[in-house]
C-alpha cells in the first residue's frame, strides 16, 4: 500500500540509492523536482541575456570568443536540465509555457542590469561562483538524472568562474578608471549573489523536506556561509573589497560574519518587480516568437521525410 511504498522509498534515500525515472516516487517528490529543475533550466536560459548584452562589445576578439562560448554553455545547460525535468513527466512545451507566461520562477540574479564590461567579470566570479557552491552538492542529489546532469554542468561552471575572476584580476591591475569599474561591479553584484541561495532557513518552506529527500544536501544558509567564506579570501587577491562593513572573521565560529541581507529587495525581485524582470521576460518571449518559423520548418521537413519513408 501507499504507506509501505513511501517507507521503502525513504529507506532507499537513506541508503543513498539513486531514484531513477521508472521508479516509484511520492507525488510531492516528483513535484518538488519538477519545480526545482525547471526553475534551474529557466535560470540558465534567462541567464544568457545579461551577458549576451556584452558579446558585441567585448574589449577584444579573445574576450569575445570566450564570452560567446560561455553563453553557449549556458544554453546547453538549460537544454540538459529541461531533458532531466522531462524524465519526471512534464513536457518541454509546458515548461516553456510556464516561463513565457510569467508563471515560472527563475533565479532573481538575472533581473539585474549589466552596466559595464566589469560586470562580465563579476558575474563569472560571483554568480557562477555561487552557482557552483549550490550545484556541486546537487551532483549527489537523490534523483539520478538531475545528479548526473550536474557533473558536467559543474565542470563548465568552474571554467566560467575562473574566466570571470581573470577578467576582474586584469582590471584590478589596470589604470584608476579600470580599478574603479572593477570595484563598482563587485559592489553591485555582491548582495544579489548572496540572495541566489534563497531565503534564510527559517523562511524557506521547502528546505526541510528537500533535505530529508536528499535533493538538497545543505541548507540555503549553510551554502551562503560557505560562499561568503570563500569570497572574503578571494577578494584579497584582487586588492578590492566586498561592500559589507560587517564582514569580519569570527574566530569562534571559524566563519566570516556578514551584514544583514535586504530580504525586501529579494522578494520584490522574485515577485517580478526587479530592475529588469519585464525586459528579460519580453526578450525571451520575443526570441520564442521569432523562432516559430524554424520550429515549423523543422516539423514540416520531418513530416515530409517520414511520409516519403512509408510511401
Ligand atoms: N530566485 O524554500 P526555498 C545558474 C524561491 S545558477 C528566485 O528555499 P528551494 C547558472 C523558490 O523557488 C541559478 N526564486 O526553495 C548561471 C521558492 O519558490 P516556489 C539557478 C527563489 O527550492 C550562472 C521560494 O523562493 N540555480 O543559472 C530564489 O528549496 C551565470 C522559497 O524558497 C538553481 O536553480 C532565487 N534566488 O531552494 C547561468 C539551483 N531562491 O518554487 C548564467 C537549483 C528561492 O515555492 C550565468 N535550485 N526562490 O514558488 C536550488 O538549489 C533551490 O531551488 C534554491 C531554492 C536554493 C534556489
């Protein structure tokens, strides 16, 4: 019966046995994964837009080629993740519909503008840095297809993170204007990056259950703290600072203390009222509509081909 199945399911999870698409799973487990994986996929797709803004304005051919490759990687991650979500019984069209109609969430971070070239560095260092901190544990999550997708994605994210740090390192050794640009980008991206980890554990409705199911291996606050600890050290190599007067090593906790996060700003962005929410969504919808003829042509070609086969 249902209770017995649920019990056996939890035993598998406790024994670190992966759950695969054909296995029995509780409805809520399936729903949670569809929610998280589709949001993650949407984030990769919308996440191409802030950087896409700089492809035509990259300062050199080398920088342009690297940025183009990075943005292409993100498209790949999105498609990979949509495939993982499809194994749970949702169609890609349904997920696209959810995104384009504004119903689906995607990471708050991609609703901020990219004002200067230094933002490409800050996104790589901080946004990809935060993404890796969150995604490495996901490669051990209980759902097989999601865990396996994370392995390759994390390898590529590590490269993205380094390229971002290298952009900032170059700027940090430049002239006064370049150093100022570098610090300004760090100042603007720091707090939104901390918000990527989600609300504090007390305000996170999904964390407790997702930890039990080993979808999450660490809580939002645990991952955020690890990220702060890493960045507080890395920023020293740039000779820059993080915009937090309360950032201070706590010898007792063996962690950095940090200042309060503006949760009002966070929820405001999540609800659709961030600086670029409307622009991002409109750009995605436009791209979808502009691509309609390609999808139609591909379908027509496929139909012709299969008609020929059976004629
Ligand atoms: N933005 O109870 P929790 C990338 C929502 S990296 C918007 O804590 P959960 C790579 C949450 O969905 C970015 N919404 O939820 C890249 C929930 O709403 P719901 C993507 C947020 O799921 C780099 C509600 O708040 N990474 O794309 C955010 O247990 C550079 C309550 O929250 C992933 O998606 C937020 N920041 O924990 C690309 C990683 N935080 O669904 C381009 C996978 C929370 O009830 C350039 N996801 N919410 O309506 C996760 O690990 C989790 O879903 C969390 C949230 C940790 C994000």
